[in-house]
C-alpha cells in the first residue's frame, strides 16, 4: 500500500511545527521576566 505524499508532508510539517513551538516555550520559560524591560528602557543601561 502506497502512502500519499501529501499526507506524509502534512504530518512531517505538523511534527516540525510542534517541535519548534515546544522549543520556544521551553526556551522562554527560564528567562528573567525583567529582561524585556531592561532591553526596552534606555535608562536601565
């Protein structure tokens, strides 16, 4: 039985998007919450 190429491509794209979103969530979780405020406020330097 041959697997449709479109189905394989869709599953692969979904898996990649899921992996990227999990990496983004895990990467931002350990960040200091004041990091954005330090970057945006010029007086903090």
